[in-house]
C-alpha cells in the first residue's frame, strides 16, 4: 500500500480517512490479541491499534519501545469510554518495521527509568530528549524564540549576528574561555553587547540571539558554560525607557506564547499555575533590596547582615524574589560590583544606571544598563577594571564618532524558560547543556 505519510500533528484533518504514518513506538501494550502502540513522530502522538489478523512484515509480538515503523490504517474516533491523544486512534491494517530497537538489557526502558541518576541521565541526554517532558520543554523553547523574534520585529529592532570568537572581554576576565586563534589568544564571547553598540549608528536599534560562553567555576541550578543569550541595544533612550522596553518585550513575548495553540498547552502541562505577570513590574533599588534583606534577616555570603556594596548572592536573591513572588526590576547597583561600561547615576556617583530583572523560582534572568557614552569616563572605566584600552579601539570609537545616550541588556533564554516552564534547573532547558566538567554528548 502506498500513500504519502502524514505528520501526527495533522491527524485531526484526516479523521475517517486511510493514512500512512511514520514514527517511533513511544508506548506499547498488548491485550486480548490486540497491540496498542502509542506512536510518536516528534510533532505529536497517535494511538494505533494492531489486531491479530493484519498482514505485516513483522510479528507484533517482537515490537519493542523506540522501534521505528510505518503504519497504515483509518483514523477513527475512539469508542465510548476510552481516551487517547486527540480522541481518535488509527485502526491499523498494515505495518512495516523500519528499525527495530533492542530488547533485554539494552532495551530503552531498561536504560532510562524513573531512578536513573542525574549523571547517567546527562550521558543519555540523546535518549532522554525523546521523553514527553524534555521534548515539551524544547518545543516551548522554539515557540519562545519565535515569539521573541516577533516582538522585536513589532518593536522595530533589527537582528544581527555578531561573532562568537573575540579578543575582548565584556563581563570580567574570570569566566573567559580562551583558545588559540592562528597563534594569537582569543576567547569565546561572553556577550555580544559591545558589538551591538557599534551597530546603533549603522542599523538603528538591534538585537541578537547568540550563544554566550562562561567558564563558570561553580555548579548551580542556573549556570551553564554555554547558553543562549538574547541581547538588544537601543540608542537615544533614558534609563526609564530601558525599563519600559524590557517590560514591553517580556509581556509581548509571553502574550504571543500563551496564545500560540502549539505552545500554550505545553506550558499548561509543564507549569499549570503559570500566569503572565501584571504590569508595571515592581521597581526596587539595590539600596532598598539591601534594606529588605537586613529586615528579613537574610545574611550575605559571609553570614553577616547585608550592607551597601555587597554582592547579593544567588541564594539571598532567590529568597527575596520568591518571598515577593513577582518580577522585580532591581536597579542602581554600586559601581564596584558592576561592569566597567555602566553609566553612573546623575547626582549619585556611587551607583549605576543598571537593572537586573528577577523572577520567582530563578532569580536574575536579565542584566542590563545604560552605557557610559562619554569618552573620558569610558577610559576611566577601562582603568578601573585593569584592562588595556588598545584591543577596544573599535568600541572606544563609538564615543568619538557621534556618541549618544544608549543602553541595552542581555536575557538568558534558559533562565527565562526555567521560569516559564517551572524547571528546577536551566540544564533542562538546553538541548545539550554544558556545565563545569560536562561537554558531552
Ligand atoms: O548579567 P550578564 O552577565 O550581562 C551581560 O552579559 C551583559 N553584557 C548583557 C548586555 O547588557 N547585553 O548576563 C546577562 C544574562 C543574565 O541575566 C542571565 O540570565 C544570563 O545572561 N546568564 C547566564 N545564563 C546561564 N548560564 C550562565 N552562566 C549565565 N550567565 C549569564
Ligand atoms: Mg548579571
């Protein structure tokens, strides 16, 4: 029997018709001479019923989980009292095995069980991906990327693709991955920010969606060595404009995914209680946050009460965010704990026009700021950070040839997803996550 195969996401349109479907055995159950296969093809699931007397090239008894096959039959509504995806099933009249998966010790179900440890699961990531949860997160990820691009298009930003191989640092030298570039030292990029800044006079407001790399030395639930970084840069704006833009971007993007018929049901499954946050997001200065942490007796990393100038560590930040229970724009961090390029607040040179966006369950998902647009001030910034200005000539030139007030931010896609999909760790939000000591598969 010949027929053009259909994708499982499209089966509703073929109800009552005879079709061919391709896929993998996702679940398997035999009962009273009938075999029930839940078939998976990545786009959806379909229950297929194989009865004893159908002509076939294989014995249904030998079917195993993850075997790939083609099945032909009519898509029929379910008999009363039964349930299956989309409320219909395929009454198979013919099937053909394409690649039989092993049974016994090597069987899929014996390699990955509920009790498979985290390390082995990471080794078997290529198989774990076939699971319902892992694949749902990756489908949401694709929808979120689509939605961000749509928001940027609607908000008038242009997409660019900066290089990943660079010879400058952005976020401090300690997390750089260095490598040999034709005999010269080069690094994997930590952020495309500096390149985006150079695009403003050429292309107007810009964004990029690019991998960033951080040689993080600690193992935490929210740090990867390679992550997808959504960054944007905007010219002729104020700090308030930057905050409004960020709020707008996130709310538009959430609106798009929560009304996307392909994505919204997956989010509902993964995170049943998720609700898009109300605008405006809470604004809180760093100084007020320190006050809040003191009042709530949440100590700093040394176990002492927080004081002005302290880094707010991950645990303290999360406790604060979880207690407040909604997005927070944490603003105006001290100069000493922020990057060299951040603009100081007019009238309060202790602090910068900087913002972190914090989300319940995850903490920081966005870091941004207004940039120093004055040449002399930037030279001072290099000096304070102890970096030679020479390799940054192209970035410095930005302040010579028509400088403007401008600002931007970076959003960690995996952190955004961990929040949206209620995942415990960002590792579950990456196709093949990399972290300290893990660069495989
Ligand atoms: O706060 P960060 O370091 O800021 C920058 O890199 C700026 N240059 C961005 C810019 O202004 N264009 O990083 C931005 C965001 C963080 O808020 C976090 O969400 C994510 O990137 N991020 C990480 N995500 C996963 N693993 C890591 N190791 C991350 N480091 C940062
Ligand atoms: Mg940051």
